[in-house]
C-alpha cells in the first residue's frame, strides 16, 4: 500500500546538508498498523510530514529517497498536487487537536471542505457526507455538531473531527502523528479504539507515530523503532516486545514501568541522543550503548534480518546473530 | 467615564496654557473697564471649577457654548468643519484599506521574493516620511505639474456636487500614505503568523489548493489583528489631519482646532476635542463589534 525507500530529510545548505532523517525505509500493508516509535527529536514527525508532503517551507526537504503510494511515486508532492495526480487517498491527523482546527469556521464547513476536494460534491451533499463522517467517528449528536465551532468542543471531540476530516478522502493510508499525546488517558483509550475499529472496517493502513511504547503494544501490528533519524529495529509487535534485538529497543523497554516494578527506580539509558550531523562514522547509538565494541565506533552497522520480518541495525544484536 | 476624564483634562490643559482670549478679541487698545466687562460677560472671571461645572452642565444639555471668536454657537462652527473632516477621514480609511490590506497580502503570499522585499521596503519608506512632506510632493506632482487635481481648498459637495471630492484626493492620499504602510506591514506579518498555525497545516493536508488555503484559512484569521489596528490608525489620523488640513488649506476640524488654540477660543477647542473623543470611542466600539462578526469565540455580553 505504502512503501517508503531510503527516505532522507535534510536541513541546511545544499552544499553541506545535515540529515535529520537518514535512509528510512518501511512498508505498510493493507489494513496494517505500523507503530513508529522513538524519543523526541529522533525524526519520527519529520518522517511523517515528508511522507505526506507537508514539510514546512522553507525548511527541511526530502534530499534522497522515494515514497510510493500503491506503487505510484508521490515523493515531493504536496497533498493538493497528489490529489491532482489522482493519488489523494492518504490523510493525516496531528498531535494537537486544540490548534489543528480553524477557530473561526464551523466544524461542518471544515469537514465539507475536504469532502469537496475528494468527492467533487458541494453544498448540501457535502454537508450530509460530513455528517456521515461524524457518525463514522462516533461523534455524539453529529447533526448538531456540524454548526458548532471548534472552541465549543472538547479535545477528544476535536480529535474525532480531525479523524472525520482525514476520512473524507476515503484513505488507504492514514498517517497519525501522536494523535493521543495531548489527550486524557480515558479519551486516549477511546480514540485508539476508534482508530483500530476504523482500520478494520475501512481496510485502512495506519502509520502511527508515538513515543509511547505502551500505546504501540496495544495498537500496532508491527513496530519500527527510530533513533537519531534511523530505523534501528523493525519487527512484529509480539516479536519486538518478546525478543528485542537492538540494545536501544531493549533500553526503552527497561524504562517502561510495569506492575511488578514496584517502588524500584526505573533504569534509564545514560547520555543524550547525538545532535544531527555530529556522528561522522560508526553506529549512531555507540555513545550510549552498553555493549559497544571498538568496531562500532568506526564502521556503520549492517542491517540484518535476524528472523523473518525482524530487522535490526546492529553489528552485535542481542541474542546472537553476529556477523561471521 | 472616558468622556468625563477627557473633558476634565481638556479643560485643565487649556487653562494652564498662558494667553487670554480677551486680548485677541479687543486688541491692544482696550481699556481695563472694557476688558473686565467682557471677561465678566464670558464668565471667565469665575473660579475654574465653576467654569468647568457650568460648561459640563451645558454639554449634558447638548449645548457646547458659544465661540468667543466667531460669536456663534460652537456646534455650528464644528458642523461647518465636520463635512470636510468626515469626508477626508472616510476617503483616507478607504485608501488605507484598499492599498494596505491587499498589498500586504500579496507581500505575504510572495514571502521572501524580490516582490515582497520591494513592497516591504516601499512601505517602510512611506511609514517614515512625514505627512506634510508627502503632501507637498503630491501637490507639486499632481497639482502643479500634471494639473490633475486641485492643490488646495474644498468647496462643499452640497454646492458643487460630487466632483468636488477631487479636492480631497491629494490630501487623503497624503494622510493615507503612512497609515496604509503600517497596515500593509501588519497585514503581511499577521498573514505570515497565521500561515504557521497548525490549522493551516490541516487545511493543506486536506489537499486544497494553496491559494484556497490562503483565502479560506489564512486571510480571515489574519484580518482579526488588522481590524483592531484600524482603530489605532483612526486615532493617528485625527492628529495627522491637523497637519494635512493646514498644508492643503482645507476648512476642516483639524485646522479649526489649531486656529482656535491660537485665538484662545476656549469653547471651540473644548467642543472640538470632545467631539473627537466621542468619534474615537464610536470607531473603537465599531471595531469591537466587527470582531464579533469575524471571530465566533468573542461573545457579546
């Protein structure tokens, strides 16, 4: 459905570009939820914006790589250009439902606007489709809400409106950039449940970006762990949580509080992620890795398939599989 | 409340300024008896507090008093100048809106290009040039050389018809120049601010065309900041009008107030300033009301 190959997003002058996303590749199958996890600043949001063609301008740009939507190259295309080229069936929802809707326009208008673009209908027909979309996202009293303004809705309701807007293009791929981070835990559960349900019902693939391992475990089918602009490990969700192979993934899991961790102090990964552009050679995680060896500091680690569908970017992954 | 404060301040300041209307009226040759008689007749021999209360009482009844110089009711003196000033202010605000807002939008949409830099630079220049200087050059070019517009004076449209509005073209342009430049820069800055908002990204994500994003999502939101600036612009205009009306010899309220100050015509000064304060308050009330139309988050109490 969606295939991203060697995506590299850079900032700075063309002569000395600094890569904030470096050679990211992943695929997304029909109806699949891929969780893209990583800490703040690891490039996961930039990846999602680059896939959507929404990188802020002027600013970061896609230097290398391609984004294929159903086999069609949509790299570098902004959403409106994608719609014109006939590849409009990809949508995005964002982290901040409070600021992501235009405060001076009615909800119905804002949904109908997206409907008009993708369905070529207008006026009352677009509004009634907007109402259907609100029903689809389980908005209470959808007909009334069409004429409401964003400030009259709660955060969770606004995120539902954002999802309704995204669904207007009947998306095959939904990019969700931390859609529940700004919400209460109870609302978060509702929205995650809704996304899962829509994914099944509409056969829609979701690229779910988050920093929350717990959310990933609950929602995703597959997980890609990002660190310093690279995907360091990819696996099916059970496999990844059961048998993490990258030292960073392992570190992240150790940081997660669990019911039996009691009052114990949680372990942390020491140090800070590298500033983009400062790692000249070797593994980006070498500075913080507990199992670092000399070769890690000089040689770029290989991408290894340690088992079927489980890739890791490490020369000495956990649980063996070392290079001969 | 604002009106009360304003009226006290006006009254106090006028009487602090040295000078006496009696000498202006009677000249140097008046005898002390004549002076005393006139002073008593005008009520200027009373304590200042009583003078104020007396004046304020009449104002509440709709009577602004009599002009010492013109020997006529202040209200009719002001009414004579009001036509010119109202038309001048209206034309100026129209120029400010039709020049400042669209050009500011163009500069913002073409943000970072030579066009934007050129327009912003020109705006900076216009905002820094004094109104009287712009006025003199407009007269030089469009009145003296090209002869397209008259250079001074203003016969009423009620006597000569609407064509007389041409007398106000140059003065209103001179008055509009610095204000349009400010509105231009504000519109541009406000559009750029709004274009970085999350909801603009949402709009782009929907797949609507860039200029539709500007029209539907950036423009109206950016206008909110600009509308409130119109209130301030209007205030600036009131003081700048004094200079412009002098340069173009227009029989407006600005010139009236300057001349009345020179003549120490207290009732006229007080009356004019009171009218200006009222107009200013009304304009700002209108600005607040228009907010209600533009922004659904503002609820009327």
